[in-house]
């Protein structure tokens, strides 16, 4: 491929250019239509695949391509920020868990066929973990005795989980292999465990509020995880597989699997039924795992007491896809701004066009935008594509801000087009005004995050 002067100029100065970026758009031949996989029965699954952000590897398994991995990494960082504010510490646990641990908790049999297990060469039972309650509790039990003064302990990880779904569907929303954040807490008594539960609940609300996608919190069934208290976090959506009862008055809710009811238990208001995609779940476990695993701490008087535990999950890859499911149109992806693969896309003029003479202005804007959004700007430097074609692809990909060099970029008083996709607005601004607008928007977002987390 011949590299032009404009591309050489931009590639020397830009870390990310689309001419060198792996984003395999599906190209549909003329007079043909794509036949979609049954697992792409949702907008997010179809668009993520078609626009080169994920690619299916097999039933319920997916490759995250560069743009998809960037977005998921941003989401993981956002979650890290909020959890570490409340004293959570990040660890990494093995994907494989001994089957004997699952047998001790009673879940080896009760989990049924969704649990992926096998015998190793020594005929020992092994489990590809869908959760890590057994693993982390066994680890805590193996430690030298901890004193009550060292509590609470809050350990979490973000990594791959596995489930043998009877019918994987909706792409990343219901997959056999998925990325999850799972947090496990250890307290000395019920009072302290409940306080930890409330702290994590607040952190969860901050996480979901920062994403800006409407969510609801409902009472949930403790199910196979167990415990005495459970809440679910849902994005209301037509493809949701959970039925939720929500109060029209106070907003309280519960999963309909807990039992249908027409009147709110909190305020006697009318309940309405809606569908939701579960993206987070919290459990107060008590001694369900600590007691059978003999995971105990020492009181000041020397007594051994089982930990009061909690576990808290966020389906990271599901949350990313579910956000897109709610925000996107049928043809264009829309990301929560904090996790978009790139916040800004700069569309350089087509090679050989009159506007290509604005190369110095392109460089100036790229440098100044990069100072506002460090390592978060991509330049579409593809020489043979018109800015119209580039704009269509940028809108499909869903970059929150798109800067386009159109005909007015060569005027004596040059103007650029700033497309703000999440509000569907287009502004015609001087170069300096573009930078000021981006700075102001970033500052507003930072203030919003600070208020949310305070």
C-alpha cells in the first residue's frame, strides 16, 4: 500500500491512525444481505460484530478486537477506581477450582449442567469457575489466624468466568465465557457485614451512575449463591430475560421470580412489570461458605469465629454490551462516554482534495486535542476515503466526538465541524473554539464524577 505525504505526516505524530488500526468492517456485496447468526438476536451483538469490535469464536465465545478491548479496559479501570475508594484490594485467582471444594459447599451437584467440570489426568475433579466463593474462602481458611482488628477484608478480581449455557444468545450479554468483576468481603459480625454491604452498594451506584445508562435496583433471589440478602442491578431493555416489578411511586422493585404482587411493600404504590438485563448482583452470605470451610478469625479473647461474608458481582463484558443495547440505534453504536474506545475521532481530508492543503491545521488540532484527551484520540488518515464516508463509519463506531475537516477549513476564518454523537448535534466552530468546547465538556464530566462519588 502506497503511503502518501499526508499519511506519513499524521502517522509520525499520532499514536492511533485508522489506516493502521485493525477494525474489520463487514462489507456486504451489492444486492446481497448479510445472514446474521442466531446468537446476534440483539442490536448490540449485531453491530459489535458487523463493525469490527468483536468477532465470534464459537458458540457463546468471542474475540475482543482492539476497539472492544480498549472499551472493556476503560470499564475495568472505572470499576477499579470506585472499588478502591472503599478499600477493596485487587487480586487474581486461578480459573480452575478443585472439585472437592465445590463438593464441600454443596454446589458441585446443585449447580447442574451449567457448571463446566472435568477430570484431570489424575482423575481429580476440576471446575472451570463461574464464581469463586469456594476458592477465596478456602484461601482465607489456609491463612494464619487473622485478628478481628485486621477486618474487614475486601478482595476482588476481574477475569474470565465460564458457564455452559443451554442457549448462548445476544452476543456478550449471554455467553459461555465472559469477563466478570467479583468481590468477596470478610467481616467480624452481622452489623459490620451489613455496613460493608451498604458501602459496596454505594460504590455500585457510583459505577452505574458514571456510565449514564438508566438502571434499577431490585430485591433478588439468593439462588445458587445463597445468603440472607440479595439485590440485582438491571438495565431495563426489551431483550431482558428477567421480569421486574417496579413501583410507580417510590421506585422500589423486586425480581418477579420472588412472587408477583400488585402493591408496593414500601409505599403501597402500583407496581408495573418490565424486562431487565441483569448487570450486577450483591449477596450477604453470612456463614454459608466460611463455616463449612472453617474460615475463621481470632477475637481479642482468643475465640475462633467464622467470617461474615459477602459477594458482589458485575458482569463486565455483559455490562459493556448491555450499555450499547440500551443506547444504540439500529445502525449506529452509542457508548457511555467514559468507556468509548476513543473519545475523539479526527477525520483528515481525502488525499488529493482541496481540503488536504489544511495539513498544518490538522496537525495543530490533533496536537491540541491530544493534550485534552491523552492517548484517547484516533485519526482517520485513510487517503482514498471521502470525509463523508469516514463520517458514516465514525458514526457507526460511535466515537462521542468527531472532528471533520470540510470545505470551510480553508476559509480565511476557518471553521471545523464538531459532531457530538451522544446528543446528535453538529457545531461549526473555529479551531480554538473546538478545543475549548472539548475542554469544557471534559471538565463538566469530571465534576459529575466527583459529585457522584462524593
